[in-house]
C-alpha cells in the first residue's frame, strides 16, 4: 500500500483535529496507509511517526488543539534538517504528506515537494492570514471565543461607565480584530492593515460619541498593532474616562471547534488526500468564493489577500 503522512505545524488552531481525522479516514477509504507525524517537521526529522487506523482518530472531531502536537521547526529550515526528513520519508516509503498549518509551514511543504516528496498544504491558523485562502481552519472558533470574552467584559465595563481596550490575537493581521469588533459593536478597531492614530483619530471619535450620551466603550486592538496598555492609558488621560486594558491571549487558540471549522476542516482534509492519492504534490487546498479548490504552492505564497476595508467602514459607521 502507498503510504502518506499527515502533520500539523506552527501555532495550533481549533479544527486541526477534524482535518487530521479527514485525512486519515479519506486515506484509508482510498486504500492508503496513513502515518501521523508528531510535532510538525520535527517528527519528520527524528522519525517520530505513528500508524493511524480508523479508530486512531475517533473522538477527536470536537477537540481543540492537535492530537499530533505541533511545533515550529528551525532545524527543518536548514538543508541538513531537510535531508534528515527526506531520509525518514524514504525509510518509511512516505509518498506524500498533508501539511496542516500556515504560510510558514507551506514554505517547508514546497521545499519538500521540490526534493521529491509531494506535499499538500491545508490552511490551519486562527489568524485567517493565509494569503491564498478566503478562510483558514480555526478562525471561526477563535472569533467566537473572542466575542464571548468581550461580552463578559462589556458587563463590567458598562457597570462602571468605563472604556475597555481589548487586545485580540493576530500577529500580522487584523481579521480576528475586525470580526470581533463587528460582533461586539466596538467603538473602534485598530488593525495593522490600516493606519489609525490614537491621539488624532481615536480620542476625538470617543469625545464626539460622548456627546451623544454614551458612557461605556469597547476598543478592539489587534496584536499586530500592540501597545494596548499604552493606548488604554492615553485614552484615559485624554478623555477622562476610566479605562482598563485586557489581553485575551491564548484562550483564543483553544476550545471545541465550531460547526464551520469542523466542516471546512473535513472538506479540506478530504480534498488534500484526493490530490495525494493521485500523486499530486506542491499544492495548497484553499477556500475561494465558498468553494474548496487547490493552487500551486509557489503561486499561493505570492498571492495577496486584500483587507476587508468595506467591513472596516461598516464597523466605523454603525459602532457609534
Ligand atoms: O498564528 C497564530 C497566533 O496565535 C498569532 O495570533 C500569535 O501572534 C501567535 O500565534 C502566538 O504564537 P505562540 O503560540 O508561539 O506564542
């Protein structure tokens, strides 16, 4: 039987388990032998593999995290590490790998494909920042978590007539921030994609809104903008509104995946194995206009996903 591998790499995201499950079950349905590779590319370097059968992926569809564990592997980026990984693939007759992760993980997948091990990428990250895909597995769960957390903050913010400045995740991207802001009705949202001056724009906006009788405020800041504590301090100083800063942090990475993440993960895992079973590699499975399709990895990595300026404008218009 032809053998394929599956690994998760980079930051984990809710729904990765559903994707692993789909890869394993689709592979077995197509008569393939499937091995799980532990801790991302590190497991490929050290040969930390395990045979996956139908029952090995039972009871994981509803669990956050990744049962295969994950890592960011600096060693894999070296030619030596890469050669070790290729040796392990040859020893175990691995004829293709499904790589669940972000753009960084896809670069590794293209390097391996180039050296004769066909790899197919599946976008898994809460940040929704994979340039080639409209959607990434984990995003929906994380924004729902962020929304629930901010709903809780709203209770206490309102009781005290305060302003809450809340930092959500998104290392280089404001997608989590924007959707959360819309969902909680945040007075302002700061994202790395759009310049927004705290003193010259945010403070006057709050002052204007104050005049309409509003007494409590929620400001969402993407991690990529940062300086959350300083922003809170400045808002308090300049508006006189008592302000608190909250960083939501890694809670946004955990928890049971939503319907959307489970469904998309299942579709993408299935599609990836269809490619691998046909011996096709160097592809990335993506969502485009609500359809699951695949692109050449190199082309995919060069793509640019424009930020949703329209949704940003909607937020600033109605969250007032
Ligand atoms: O890429 C997902 C993400 O959660 C980012 O939003 C965040 O900047 C980063 O990972 C945090 O990484 P780590 O888990 O290594 O602290």
